[in-house]
């Protein structure tokens, strides 16, 4: 019966323990982490809009395509522009014929004036007529250039280099000026967080943020805290190196430093598990004893990590990492 109850005692004498470097227990500052979900968002999300109205005759991209700035995405044709351009060109030809005739009349008038047959007033009227017709032709050519430019603007261009997120239209659709043909994300990506406002005072721009990435934990930097609180939450941006932009608005688990406290931390290798209870070897005046403890949060590092002790130890205790004895169960996590 004493052998059955022995593992349940809070202090047990440990005989024959190998000597090791003692560790004096001191309170350690521990960071409290708040787990929230962030969303992967593009720094720039720009719509590629139609500059003219008409029929979408050609669509060159689809969702997920990578585009460069100025790359053609679609083509819009307005058949009325072709008819207007033909009408203007006909007017230019007619005005050109009138100008040719007026220039001939002007040359004859100048010859008659040298002969003294006509008057200076008549010659001035002929010059004015030539100038008016030349001005009309210039105006018509400018109107034709506007129509030609409108036809060129039927080509929808990518506003920035990046990835096509959405294409809300299809080939053959009728679009209006200013209507979105494709949404393009560019400028890289970042994590956007919505943090409860009670934790906002503990956040500072430049803080290190722990992120649970698809390939393992990574570190980010808190780049910006927005002053406007929406629905009880503070919006923050986190910069993460080599963050994947394959999926926009993907949710990522993020841990934020929201507070600091004092805790007793010991090496994970110093914990011995017997009979389902956790013990730590403590050096006392009478020798080394196993003291029952309640472990808490573990912090992993290259040396195996440290474990917070919630009860069973006090500051100033001297502990020893103890290797497993034959037949003993030793737990390090």
C-alpha cells in the first residue's frame, strides 16, 4: 500500500540521482498572446473599367491570370463610332473641295487686282472664305481624331501588374462607360487583422507577430494600426515576408502580443511524470526531492523549450534536470 500511494505524495525523496548543474528559479517575463484570424489582402485592388460603351467582343483574361500593367484585357466595339467617322470624313472631303475652289477664286482675284479689274474688298472676301473653309476642315479633322481615339479606348487595359481576381462580364455582353470588366490586385499582399478594441492599447506598430503559415510558423511585423474603430474592432496591417498571394481573402491564424506577466519557467527536461502526475527535482538541504507541480504553457525553442509552472514551485527554488531512471516514464511535453 505505501508503494501505491508514494507517487501521489507532493514531496518524494529521490535517491541516487545523477548530479547536474543546478538552476535557481526566478520570475520571467512572459508575453500573453491573443489568437485571431487575419485575411490575406492585396495592397492595391484596382478595377479595369470600360472607357466607352458598346459590345464586349473579345475577353482575353480569366480569374487567376497574371497580367502586367497596360496589358489588353478585353475589347469593346461601338458600331456607331464607325458610322460617325465615315460621316465626318465625307464632310472633310466636301469641305476640301470647297476649299480648293475658294483657293482658285482667290488666285484669280489676285490676278484681277493686279490688272485693276477687281477691288481690294472683293479680294479680302475671297481670303476670308478660304480661311473659314480651312478652319472648318481643321474642326472636322479634330472631331474625327476624337472618334478614332474613342475606338482605341475600346481596348480595356490592366491598371496595374498583378493577378486578375474577378471577371464579372462575359464576351458578347453590352457594357456601359465606367463599368468594371475585371478586378486586378497588385502591389503585393499583406495580412489585415480585426482586433478587439480591448487589446488595441497593447499593440504598437513594429511589434513582432507570430503567424501560423501553411508551411509552418513565420514572423511578421505590425506595419499599421488604423485609428478608426469599426464594430468594436481595430483594423491593423501586418507585413509578412514571402506571403503567398495565390488566394485573396484567405484566413490565417495570427497570434498578437496583448500583455506581459511574470511566470516561473523551467526546462521541459526537468519534468518527470510518474503515475500520471508531474514532478520536478528540487535541491533542498536534505538532498534532492521530487516535488509535484502543475505545468502550464510551454514555449518551444531549439533546446527543447521551457514550461511554465502554475503551482508547486516558488522563486528561489533550485531545480535539477533529471534523466529518466530505468523503468520510469519521463514526459517532456
